[in-house]
C-alpha cells in the first residue's frame, strides 16, 4: 500500500520526534522545551519556562483575564530587554478555571509536564489554599499575583506574594469613604461566605468599622454563585446604613450593587478587591457609579518601569492598566530579575531543575524590585513589603455602558 520511500520518511520523522522528546526530558530547565507557550515573544526552545496559572475561563476569568494581559506584556517587555542575561523567558499558561481542583491540575501540569522554574498564580486565595501546598511540597516557587487573604505566604517556604494583604489595603477605602461623607454612622456589611478571600476581607472591614466607632448594623452572607440578593439587600437597607461594604467577587458583587440600587439604596458603597475590575461594568452598569475600591496600584506611579508597562497596556487596550494586570506583570518581573541575579552567581544551565527552583526561591526573597506597583521586597516568610496604596472611585458614563476608575488624592 505504502511506497518504500514513504515508509522510510515516516520512520525517519518518528525517530527525529523521539529524539526531540528524549532531549526535552533530559535537558536542564533553561534548555527544556515545553508546551503551551503564549508565544508572544517569539522565544525559542531555549527559553526559560515560567508558569502562569490563572482563571482564563469561568466566572473568575473576569479577574483572571486581566492577569493574562499583564503577564504577557511582561514576557514581551523583558525578552525585548534581553530576557535573563541573554536567554529569553517563555510563559507557559495553564487555565485553572474558577475552582480548587482546576488549580491543582494546572499546578501539577506546570510542575511535572511543563517543568517550569516557578509559577505566577493562582487568581483566588480560595484556589491558593488548595494548590499552593502542591507547589510547596514539590519545592517550586510560587508568586501570588492576587491572593490577598490572611495566611497566604504562611502556606509554605516556597510561597510569596506580590499582592498586598487585604488587612493593609482594604481599610484605606473606609478612610476615604469617611472623608467624602463624614456623616457616615451606620454601616452594613455583606460578604461571600464560600470564598476565603471574602471571609478574610470582611473581617478586616468589620474591624475597621468598629475601630472607627461606627455602628456595624448587620452582617449579611451570600455565595459567589448567587444571582438573587433580594433578601440580603433588603435586610441591609432596613438597618438604614449610610455605607454598605461588599466583599465578594466580580459577578456576584456587581449584581449585589445593582440590586441594592434597584431596591432604593442611595448611600455610599465600598467594594472589595473582588470588584476591582472594569469587568463589573456590564454587570452593574450605571449602578457601578460611585463604588469606592482600595488599590495596590496606580497607573500614575512615576517610575520608568511603570511608564513602560502603562504605555504597552494602553496601546493594546486603549485604557489605563488595572491593578490585576500590574500585579501579574510584577510577578513575572520578580521571576526574571531573581533568575538574572541567580545566573550572575551560578550559571543557570549548570543547575538541575530541582537546584534551580530552590536557589531561585532564595533569590526571590533576597531581592529588591522596582516595579509598576512601586519598590517592593519580601519578608522572610514571603510577605510583600509595599508602601504605596490608593483608593479609586468608579465613574460611569450616563448611559452606563462605559466607565473608569478615578484615583482619589
Ligand atoms: C483573593 C483576591 C481576589 C479577589 C483577587 C482576584 O484578592 O482571592 O485573594
């Protein structure tokens, strides 16, 4: 049936393919070929694989999509600058979707199949508490780009974060709300009880409310999967609050804002970090107007790397970069700079993947970084040391179709 020439050709390509596979398996990590690259940099098989495990699908993608954009800008930016002392990096993206098991699967694929040197991810603290222990046991460094709940760096030696904890960031929103409206006395708080971040953030907000001598009039619970918030919104409104504080994620949080306004609530609203995306605009439309959200990033931060990041983001997306993109960029940046400084001490291609991962982890924790979110460093546990925080207020156009985050002084 087949001519001899075709059979010989087939055998030859099979042989070549097995050779490539065998090489990829035995190579040191910075030579290893891996699959799933975003391909943004034109990097070759020599590129150093850095994993990105965030939510590209599901409801949580409202947050995760912004992270993909930021990470890809970093890949291009640092490769244009020469990568890691001349060797390009290559992002390997694995979609975690919105749950814990998806995140564990993504981490496992990055660690064992893609052989990444480290991981930027996941999107939610809820996912981090499930998947970070997997990376920690495998001794693979993780930089959390958006995990702000209490206890994230304490998961293990290999876990650090570039996302400042809610305990530090969130109270800024309450201070600003009180400056805008000094008559606030009654505060109703609502939170998603099935989400680790939301539970952590509401604890911070509730403490801040009490410390400011305000009346915490009610605490209402919901689920991130809920779409009907009539009961909670009515209960909150019945306590006559001048301020409502919501800790949830984007879809549920946006819907809750809308339903509060539909039921006649006219007071101030603080949204937590889970509402910190323009992807809530199509959900609450004109009712998003006025929401106050604390920020760990400002597009106006004045340093060269933020200017470069901001320009790149704006030229791609025709709007100012959001916090989640800036933090994801920062996660990739920390890996690149720590890899460079490790390579300056010990050539990366002389290390086994295991050695590289563990030396890289030490290097990450030892460094100081000038990033789009400002000057940062880590404490020995991997907690970010960051000093600049901000508060933004959402301004919607009259038709409710477009809006922006306006940074308050
Ligand atoms: C967390 C968060 C999320 C709301 C960020 C996307 O801060 O889960 O910790």
